[in-house]
C-alpha cells in the first residue's frame, strides 16, 4: 500500500485543486457519447501514453464512463516509483468528470487490484465495482469486467475436459497463493496474458482463445455481450451469439470503446484521430 499512499492526487482531492483542472482543459465543443470504456492505461509506467489520453479526455464526453481496469499500475509502482505530472493530469480529469456529473465506474484489474478492497465504495463520485452490467440504449445487457478473471481458465481450459472442476478450482486457489507469495517477495503479479504474449509464438491464437473464453463465460451468465480489457487488443466481434468488445489500451493501441446515443458501438483509435486532425489543420493553412 506504500506506493498507493505516495500518489500525489490523493492529497489533491480537495475541491480547489479539482476545480482548477477546468482551466487546464482545452476549451471548445466536445464530442458526446452515451458511454465510454477505457482500460489498461498503466499510469505509473513509462509505457503509458498519458499525453494522447489527455487529448482524448479533453475531446470527448459521455453520460457514463467505465474505467475497465489496469488504470494505475500498482505492481510496477511498488518496485519503482514513477509518477510524472501528465499522469496526475489524467487522474484529475477523471475526478473532474465525476464531479461535473458523469457517472464514473471504476472496475480495478490485476495491476490495480489493491483498489479491489474498496469495492462498493465511492471516492469523489467514482464508484468502485468488481464488475458491472451495462444496458445499452437499444436494450442489450453487457457484462463489464477487466478480464484477468479468465487467466486461470485460459491456463486450465485445455485439461479441463479431462480433469474436471475439482482440479480447476485447485488451480484457481493455487494462482491466488502463488501471487500472494510473489507479492511478498516483491515480484510482480504473474499474468498469463503477459507470459503468453512473450513466450507463446502465436499471440494471435492466444488472443482469439481469450476472446472465445470470455464470450463463452458471458453466454453462461445470460448477457447479450461483454466488455473487457486486459489483453491490450481492441476488438468488436460476435462469438457464438455473444457480442465481444475489448476497449484495448493506452500503451500501444491508444483506443477507447464508445456507445453512441442509439446504442451503436465503435472503437476509437485516438492516434489516428489526432493525425487526421493535424493534417486537416495543415490543409486549412495551405488553402
Ligand atoms: Mn490486466
């Protein structure tokens, strides 16, 4: 918890500081959506693309915003404290949004699992939840969760057919124990997705297997679709009658998932949007 208590925004949460953020934000009309999902920001790491995210947050608005996990990388912060001003600016903007009346739901992931202990509580208007069910404008029910809860299934899933449920729940408990030990030793959370990305030759196969597992689990819960993050791969596709959505990340892809006011869903690629805006500005100058 040391790294968490060192985060400067906790001291900045008084009214005055949050109010000042408004003056930092770019003025002008923001694009409005019914819902925005973002995840895998990894604040506190060099990989985080905070500048693009700030531009995104200053350009769009929504009635509801879901933070779908791995927002702050507590595991990395514990090993090496890294918190530039831009990372604080991201947190301020989110807090400001909640204060202005956007419903902000924060679903911690595995890298920010230290916030899971606050499930059910609300900080400055930001609700902390383990998972959520979102109802779209066109009446579909979408299960919203980070996605790391499927790591053990991904691992077990090949043997599951042979060894059954007992071994699977043992494996689940084992994963908890292994990570508790790793945490005590100061080692980062052992993530199947990370290991697979680095060690399995075929990352594409891994991603599609993850998507199928998530969709299958969502179907079992009787929802129309599922929104998750975790594997840093934005996607929108139907798998076995379930709509699978992944909002991607702000490390490599810099993507967000949005719901339009008619329920239509879209993945926004923010680096492309910024590039298009720049070339449009250049064309105006040339004309
Ligand atoms: Mn994750």
